[in-house]
């Protein structure tokens, strides 16, 4: 595989050889240093391979005996006989500056590609950057390949798990007298396969093993996209050490995390859904098939709060050095790409009052309840599953916390806090058991490049959802909550099928939000029809302004961001194609036979996964949404959602393909409701064709406007008449009265007015005053800014500037509009705003904007 790729434009390689060996558990032990903008420490990986893994994967092949890498030459490491120091022991130096970690303040002085030189000088240990001289032992060694990028790897060693006191309980021997590689691997094999009801014991063993001494350094090398590890003489995955420790540090420019300041000016760092996922945060296996659990200990200065994907609501442990330690764990296996961390001076936002009903619904399960399991009900690999817990199945509102910079406390209490319980409850009423036991919600810094992102046990929301009324905040919250089921608990096995996450979340957000508002059936249907009208307009824009090969759901090869596939840019694709669509027109449609193709080793490529423009595409949201809406209408809501609950219960904790969903759907509905539906027809019409699906085209042409949309049409005509009036009106002429509109109606109104060739300044001023547009939510204000730019309404340029600086999650399109107008004053606005925000702006967004401006 050619890995010499342009990191900003080409395919995203997934290098991990997951067909040969799988990571089952990660133990991270990390320090966060805000002064040097580095996260450093160790990660211990526990593997499973050999016959058991081959049986699980359904393969009849023998384990791979070697992986070739002729390009590198390995030197032998010096033998390491002494135990490593405890990985939780740090310098006793205490720093008063709370922007640094305890005892760690050195800058990263490593070279761009070097991972070893500084470690050699500091420790006196010979470099482990080796390659294998196959002539020394007559046969090539097995090569472990991990996804890795922008990391300084300092040392790799085997962990002597046999040295852990009491570990002999996991073996058939009452006492460990002779320790061998085979015995160590047997211990790990027993550890990773402990039954689910022993999960606490398992986590404890993982933690103790992670602190065990090393028993020999391993050969390793790195390239742009991977970390490659060997052990001399280990010729198969079965022979390779099943527990290894990697000492490493991130780099300030690493693309998996963002170092920035929050809205209060305090430093923070968080994973922001990078196209390269988490490989610049820790070495890992990124393909979805590599389902693993993890636990992590993270230390930071005492003033910081560490939030992470974890089942426990962690509390800080104060350390002697004046900093805090936070510990999180996850027992449900998930792809490593879903791991999320955020460290900052966050403040927990608590409601002023809390009803007894909320307390009852949110209560945490006692240990006895949490450990109670029904064995053999679920179809996934064994883990402590909430779907097997009677108490969890009836828990409408899971325990939750809301965090934000202190300056946003009032906005959170006014808007967000009161929405969380009804939205969680609505989701439970629609889909049943919450897959995750708790939820943290964080308002992330202003440079966050989307409105929201969902990860296990934690949701990131943009500050843009806090403005205006509760509508945008509620719908976005519902969208991210829906990802707990679709995108996280149920993931796409094929990298090309992102619609299985985004299409479901988009469809479900309307259903959840209607129930959260307690709308009657007619009101709910009207609001959902209005939303469909808006999305229909967006889908038409997408189809008109994007290349055909990017419109095919099943062949749409995009970054697999389960935790991050959750971009929602509300950007209309009317931008002049000379900016960012020009480059997309050069993309080639992949061969169907190679869609989602994985090599024999498990490595693969995400086509065009690093192209920064891809995040603007909404096809997988919109076509997926309309497909599910089409199916729900054909079957009837009662039948469809009853099936969906059954589907969730059957497939939670597993990876699926489109046909898994469609086949089960058609098998579970009465013959009379199928109405000539078939898996083949749905694939042909919806998943494997570009453009507007024919069934959707027929539906939109035949359908009448809903009542809310008709009301908007009446208001549009009023504004058009008003715009045509002469400056001096006749005295008898009555003042025009405009109806109060819902937020989505306002968006539709402004969409229609954007189609008008000319709106005079007087009309625009009246429009803003009539609806108080500058006080509306970000969706509405975005359309208002488009009108300002289109009609060169100079009095309101300040509204555009404010939007570009405060609503970066949605403002990229406006830069293009300002530049394409070729108006010097508007271009000055664009350049001035970019200069003010570029240092803090998300890297991909900044790259796209820079191409527009210069």
C-alpha cells in the first residue's frame, strides 16, 4: 500500500493488521501539559489472536506467519532485565502554574519524524527504532501494525503480566514457577475472555497488569501513518506478546486533538472529530472491526476538569504534587475512533431546582443491580449489557451532567439544562433501553467545527445552539442522543455506509423532539412535514452542486467518525464551484467490487478521507433521512417504530451493513405492507444511485404543502408586495401585519426571500425588526446573513462579522459568499474576520477558508 499521501487531500489509510491480531483492551496513563501542549505517558494494549480469534472472525485461514516490510532495517535492542518504574510515579516537582502538569513542563523538542533521539539521550537506553534482519533467524517475524500519526513513540516493551501478584488465579497452575512467553499469553487470553459478570475483577487485573514490569524491549519503527512492532523470533500473531506497553507523547500540531482557549479565555484541549480519528492521540487499531474496551487515568493541574468517554462519573483524586488524577473506564467494546477526551476549566451547570421525579429517574444503579445479568439474550460479544438489566430497561432518564465555561452558565441554565430530561425521556419512549448508563454534555470552545458530536457517554455541543429560543438546542440535542443507538451502540461495519448513523439520527431527531415538546399528533406531523420541506430544498442544492460520485450512499467513502461523523454544517451548496467544489469534481467513483474493500491483513483505505471539503457534504444525512421517512410512511409509524425497537434489541453492540437492516425490516412486516418493497429495489433506488431517488421525486411532486409551509408562502407574498411599494406610501394604505412564525418557518421564509433578485434596504430593515432576526437561533441568523450579503445591506455587516466570529460551526459558507460577490467591502469583512479567528479556527475549516480568500 502506498502511504506517501498528501495529508490534506488524499485517501486515509487504515494500516492496522486487524485480520491477524485484535486489541481487546487499552489502558492509558497520561499527563496533560498545557504549557508545552503535549499529552504524554503510556498505553498498554492487550491482544487476542490465534485459533480463538480465527473462529470468532469466521475465518478458516491459519494465523498469518509474517508481515513483510523490506523497506526497513532493524537493529537489535539492548536486553532489558530490570523492571520499569511504576507508570503512575512522577517527578515530585510541584508547579504553581495551573496551566502545566505536575512535574512535566519540558517542551517537545523532537524532530518532525523522530520518535527516539531525545529518549535515548534522556534515558541512556539504546534506540528501539530497529528493523528486522531476516537472515539472522531464517524466517521473518510477525509484524504488528498499529494506526499512528503525529506521535513521538519513545519505547515499546513487552509487559510481564506473570509478575502480577495473584495472577495465577487465571491459569491452571496454583503457582507460577516457570514463566514463558506462552504462559504470559495464556494469562492475557484468560483475562480478555473473563465472563461479563466479572467485569470489575477484569478491570482491576487490567490496571495491575498495566503497572507490571517490562520483560524486554520490542523492535519498532514508524512512518507517516503507522507504528510497526516486532519481537525477534515471534513468527506468528499467536507467538507475539499479548500485552505490550508503549511510551509516547503527542505533538502540539497533532491532528487528533485541538489545543485552544474556551469562551472564558482559559486553556483547554479536546478531541474534535478529526478525519484521522484518534491515531494522533494514541497508537490504536482504527477499523470498526477492532472493537475494544478501555480505561484511562489522566492527570492535569488541579484547576482542570477531565471529561472522557467512560461509564463512571469520575471525580478527581488529589495528588501530592498539587494536581488531580481522573479515572474512567468502558466495558462495552467499541471502535477506538469513538474514544473522546476534553480537559479544561469546565464548570458543572446544575439546575436551580430538581424535582423528586427527576431524581428517581436519574438514580444510579446499585452494584447488585449493575451486576445482575440475563445471559444469552443478546447477539453481541459478551459484556455487561444494559439491555439485560431490568432496572436499566425502565430507566427513562439516565444520570447526566452539563459542563461549560463559567461565562456560559446563564445561557446553559436558560436553554440547555431544562431540555436534557425531556429529550432523554423521549428517546427512551421511542427506542427503549438507553445503551449507555450516563451522559455528560459539554459546551465546547467556539472553534468547534460542527453543531454537535456524540461519543460514548459524552456529547459535545457548539455554543451556537444556546442562542435564540430552545428549538435549535433541542433538535441538536435529540440528534446527538439518537447517536447513542445509531452510530455508537450500533455501528456501520462498512466504512462507506455512514447513512446508517447520520440518516437514522436525522430522522429520529424529529420524532424525539416532537415527544419532548409533548406535541399532539397533528402538531407533530405538521412540524415534521415542515422539516422535510427544508431538507428537500437542501438535498436539491446538494444534487445540483456536487459531483454524482459523491451522491451515492453506499459508495460514499467518507471518514469513519462514529464519534465524529456527526457534523451538521447547515451550509447551502449554492457557493460558486470555483472554490471548493472544483476539487471534488476530479474524484473518481470507486469500483463496486472494492467498496469497503479490506486487504488480507485487515488494512484498508478510506477514499478521499483526508479531503477537507468532504465535511460539507450532507448527502448521507439527507438521503438517509428521506429513505427512513419513506419506509416509515409505507409501513405506518406504529409498525415501523415497533420494528425499530426490535432491531435495536437484536443488533446493539454489533456492526451492521445496510442489508442487515433492510432484510430484517422486510422479514418483520406483514406481506400486505411490503407493497413491492425489496432489498434489491431499495438498494437500486436509494443506496446505489446518484441524484434524487425516484420514489422521493414522485412523492415531492405529488405531495401538497403542509399547513405551516402554506402559512410561510402567505407571508412571503406579503414581503414581496411590500418590497414593490414606492418609497412614499399613500396615506390610506394600511400597515402590513405579519404573523408570528416558528424558527423553522423563519428559515423557510428567508430561503424563499433569498430567491428574490432584489430586496431594498427598507424591506430588509423591516424584516429584521418584524422577527427580531438578530435574536433568533443560529439557523435563522445564518439565512439573515445570506440576505445581508446578497443585497449588500451595509448597515447590517456587523451581524455578519459577529456570526463569523461567534458561530464558526456554521460560518464557512458565508466566507465564500462574501468573496464571490467581488465587492471590495465584503471581501474586507471576510479577510478581517479570518485574521481575527484563524489562529483558533479548526484546521480543516481554516484551510478551506484560506483557499477561498487567497
